[in-house]
C-alpha cells in the first residue's frame, strides 16, 4: 500500500536512525486518538492528505541551532515576517517584536494563516505583534532539541482544527515515553569570521514506574549565543552607499550615508524664533566647532551602522525544558500530561538616539537663557528651535528583551470494549514578553537643554571632527534623558476538548466506515501594556508653542495599551468512507476512500462560522495513488486588531492632488518631477482603527496530486517515493487597510473626476498660497494635509497557488552502508491580491487620461518574486549515509531569485538565487567505556556564501533581504554526546 505520508522519513526508515547514532532510544508506541490531518486513527482516507514528516535525522541535517534557522531550512515555509535582528528599523522600534523571536509562515500566505500545534493541540501565540493584526507564533520558543519530528499538513484544515489553519498545520511531535535512561549533549559553534558563538547543553531523561504502567520523560536545553555585530560583514558595516551609473547602490563608507531615519546629525540645526516667527537662516555647528548658517552638509549625517559594537543580532541566553508523562490506570484507561517552559533573555546594542518628537510639527525649543546657548543665538530670539539632532554622546543604547512561555496539559484517554477511542484534555499556555529599551524622553531632554547651570546638556558643541559620522569628541551627560522604557505583553490560551473516534463504526460493502467527533472550548487573551511615555499617560508639552505630543518617547507615535479576550466554542465531525476496496477486484481502482469533515465555531466577538472539507484517495494499484481535496476555511480577526481603538502614526506624505494641479497648469513638467518636490510634501498623522462591519475571513482551498512508489523495482534498487501536489487558496475577504497613500490617491480621483472629496483625508482650509498653487488647473484648491484616517475592513480577494514536489530514495543493508536521498521543493506560482474598489477607480481614471498621476501597483498583479519577497522556488536536498558507527549528512538549501529595486532606467533589478550547504560527520562509539558516546562535527553555510544583495538599501539600511536570507558566514560546530 502507498505510504500514508508520501514524504515521510521517520527515523526508523532513515539511515543512521538508531540508538548507536547517539539518538535517544526509540520511544515505545502508544495508541493515540488522532493523527495530523485526521482525527480517525487508522482511517484509510488519511492517504488523501498531503503531509510532510520531517524526522529527527532530517532536523539534525539542517545544523539549526534554533527554530528560526530550522524553519528557514524547510522549503514549505516562506518569508520570515519578523526576526531577532536588532539593528533594523524593526530592532530600533518598540512597536515590533524583538529579542529571541522568529515567525512561522507556511506556504508564504502570511504568519497569521499557519496553525501551530504541539503534540496535536494548540499552543499560545507570541504576545507582541508586528503591527496590529500581524500575530504569529514564536519559532524560537520551540524545543528543537526535543522534537521527534515535525508533521506538516499542507492542506486547508479549518474544518478539523479551526481558525488559522488556512495555509495548513504544523504539528510539533516531541519525544515521549522514553525508556529508562538518559543522555546529554554539549555543542559549541562559531561563525568563522565574526563574533557569534553558540554554546548549547541539552539532554533527556526517561524513567518507567509502577512496574512499567507509568513513564516520565524529560528533555531540557540550555544555550548561550553571543551577538553578531554589524562590523562582522561588509554589507552590514555601514550606512554609506554610493550610487552607480546604472542606478544601483554599492557599499561605500565615504559616500553620503543612506539615512534610514531622517537627516538628524550631531551637528544640529538651530533656528531662531521671535514671537512665533522664524528669524533668519538656520545655524549648525561646523567641523571647527563654530556656528555657521546654512544647510547641514550631508557628509555630517551619522553612520549609525558603523558605530562600534552595534549588534546585527542580539546575544541570547535561553533555557527550555519539556516533560511528558503517562500512567495506565488499567488496560483501557490512561492518564497523560505535558509540562513545558521556555525562557530567554536577549541583549542588543542600538546606535544613538534621534531627537524627533512623535507627531506632526512637534519640536524641542531651547530658551535663550539656557546655559550653553551661544550669544549669536540669544540675540533677537525668544526661543531656539532644535531640529534634526542626533544624540551621539550617550554611546550605544541597550535593548533587553525577556521572553517566557509555559504550557501545562492534563488529559485522559481510553478505549472501550465496544471499539471506541476517546480522549479529553485541559491545556493552559501563557507567553510573556518584557521589552526594555533605552531611549530619549522629550520632557527630560527639554529640561536638560534648558537648565541654566553647567549641568545643562550641550547640543551646541558638534560631534567628532576626526570622524564626523561617528561619535562625539566633546560628550555631554545624556543620562538624565536617555532612560529605559518598558513594553510588556502577555498572551494566554486555555483549552478543553473532548473527542471520540471509531475506525469501524459500521461495515458496508467496501469496508469499515470510521467516525470522529469532538467539541472544544478555548479562551484566548492578549494584553499589551505600553510604557507610560508611549501610551499617552506622560505627554510632552512644548513650552514655546503649547502644542501637546501624546508620545513622550523620541521617534515613537503614541500607542494605547490594548487588552482583549475571547471565548470560542466549536464542534467537529469527520467521516472516513471507503467506496472501493481491494477485495472487489475493480481494474485500476484498487481502493477509493473519502474523508468528509465539518467544523462549527462560535466566537464571542466575531460571530460564528461553519466550514466543510472533502478529500479523496484513489489507489490505482500498488504503486500509484491519486489524491485531492476541497475545503472551506476561516480566520477570525486578531485580538489586537479588534481591541486596538485608534492608533496614530506620523510620517511624510506627498499630496497627489497638488501635483495633478501643478502638472495640468504647466507649473511642473510631469508628475514624477513634482511628487518628490517639497511643494507637495507634508509631515502627516495617520489614524488607523478597526472598522464597524469587519467579518471573519473566509477561504476556499483545493489540492490534488499523486504519490508514486514503484513496488515493481527489485529490492537492490532501493525504495523510491515521488509525490506532486498542486494547491490553491482563495481568501475571499482578507482584512486590511488600503493605506494612507491610497486614501490620498482616491481623494485626488474624487476631486478631479467626481467633484467630491474623500472624507478619510482631513485638511485645513485653503490659504492664499494654496489657492495660488491651483491657479490655471481648473481644480478647486485644497488646504494643507492635517491627517488621514484608514480603517481595517474586508478587502477584495487574495488568490495564492503553487505546487509541492517531494522525492525520496532509500537503500539499506548494503555492504557499503545505508543511503538516503531526500528532495523537497515548493513552487509558489501565483500570489495575486485584487485591489480595492478605490484603487481600481484611480487606476481606471489614470488609464483613461482623466488623471495625470503616476502610481505603481494599482492593478491586480502576481506578487511572486517581486518587491524583494516571495520567491517562486524554494528547495532542499539531503544526502545521508550511514555505515557501522559513521553517519554523514550533506544538505543543500535553495532560495530562488526575486526582484528588489530597479536600475536607474527603471529596469527591474534581479537578486540572484542562492544555495547554502550544510555538512556534518558523526562517529558513534558502541563498545568499552566510550559506549553510548558520539562526536559530531559540522558546518552550516559550508562554502561561506554571502547573501545576494538588492539594488537599493532596504529599510534595514543594508542591501540584503533579511526576510529571505541570513547574514552570517561559514558556521562551524562540534558536538559531544553520551547516552546511557
């Protein structure tokens, strides 16, 4: 019969998966109520499920030291939405997840569409999101050392598992029921040319009790990783970029640095004011330490990535343990339990602070009588506005993030004499993050610069003349205003379920019909407690203008505390129905089995939904299986999104209606020349809120494929398995916003074409200057932008499709040893988001010539391989050889090319595909005092490949794509283990 899991490579089937290899002894098998993708134990319809099983040997072949590296090595997973990088905008900004964190993104649908299970049941999500609604599980909280295998269900599974199981299900199966004994392993690894080092201690312990009726199994891991510094790689060592003639950028520390956060410098910009009116030209401090008038030269902008000691990835200390237990009360009743705990502390070093008050037109003003104000600035001024200032004299700022995650499960399972299997369990899981970042507080900074004695902070002495982009040669004491701010997040999951199944409910002409059914109740909560300087408790009031900024934390908009919880009640039913059996002897239909399932869920805050699933497995003969499925799915809006209220952000925006008027009147030659002009540029607040009529996302999924395992080959040819599965997912009403830029475009469309305006765009009354800008255009003048509002709403459909390929060949018991070759590849063929009705209207007006606006991305387009994301191809190949006490594993991970940036003439810039090889060699000792010991040496990124770079710097300030690639070079490791 064709294998249930076409791509399965369980340890028992893989060369070297023996206790002699230094693995923990094979766990004794227990009956279980469910398998991934089906709740019916042994149901024939399970063959219809496209399941990939990554066993322990394959996990070890990756050389991964944490969940981030592990899931990056598996081609079924897509771009990493958030990472532990600490020097990016994400790392500098407390609005993003930081520390020992990485997301899981099955099939590149997005981290929120993947359901993560631990031993078949849900686990808690990470408490900090990458923006409202972008919740995810933390891959680095996974005890990778304790995994028996990872089962990947590459099919829509909401009908069985509920919300989030749209792209599929990842089930982490831990080792359990370990026989008496234990083991320990010590591993040291280091990046060959860099500061990163890893030291890991892991082990396991198993013990039977009550005469073998019970068992306790414990696995533990401790690790310490040092930070990787920006200076470790040339492409992360500086912000400096020089543009080539073809329009692309190359690293050049002597070029004008690419400013990832404004043009702030240690040399300052000082504007005199009198009675609220600017007086004269602004001043700055030159290299001689003199105040001069004019614009600050771009050569004085700080090179934040080049500051000594700034980290690319943080130092991490981590502890993780996972225990399982079971006790057989009698032959038909068993108690079981799980206890897990993870804790990490990550420490990163950030560059200096930007003095930028959150919001629009919020500034720091210095009183003329402040101690360090030069005389030339005192004269004729009642205030000096400090703008574009960079605090270089504090040195590096600390970022400390502590994460913890706990899990407790208690359950009971039984088997009746009538053939029923049943199981019930209670689960409680909690995750907590404490994020502490040193940063500038506006009220404290204003007080420091305005003191009238020598203790005042001095922003008038410039930076470091010897190296104008780094440091401060005349530092002032910044400790009074660079202070720690704290963000604490907590997420909880409490779950109770009860499920029954019977694989032979009754028998009909084609065999046994199986049934599974169950109910589940779960409670989910999320609490995001922002620092008082961010949540609006402590605000900044400008003494000169009286204007109030709700955020007192530099570079941060105000963000409210968020608390939300929900209850979810659900019920499911599943049938396994054989239609044709081998005994019937039908040609070309050895067997035909159906899976029919459905689930109903009722949310306390998002209504209710019911979705079905149908799957079929057609076994043509002993060698060929055809399979397919259709299903419906759903995903409830995230708790943060539902309970976020209105969130304000500030940033620069260009006003397209002004450019439309200037181009029509002939004042500007074309739209591209106009849109970057200061004439149409505004600092604008954007308000985002949860819409009134948002519904849970609903989805349609389908897949079909084949599994070919030729049984006619001679045994000496080995065992071959080939599978191909095509899949398609349509999210009918994804939740999102069209964004402030598109709201402004839609405003321009309404004003020019419809003669109305967009109520989401709020403006001041037109001034005389505004009216002059619109003269000769025939367009009614508009006032300055005040703010733009946008709501989370159900958007137009998103369609995603692809193909999964798997090939395996195994040959065992030869005179040369055991061999295995495993190849997996995932092709993402289509990722097309239908544009909003507003965007479609704008695109239509541009196409018809009614608008002179030039805007990219307004039409539905396949996003595969563009915008530096979603490569078409990902693949991995592993060659494993085992002979006697030796095991060699060679692995190649492939990531396809993408388009990131463009040449100067507009041609797209291709970021090449890349391959990273891993190699390990292991020697087991089975005799004498070394019996049970093993030594392993290995390398990740064997050939020391650098990541391919894009045409332009990303928001990280570097040209490499961190969501696709890792920045470290060759990584070497040595492990020593002992089992007993």
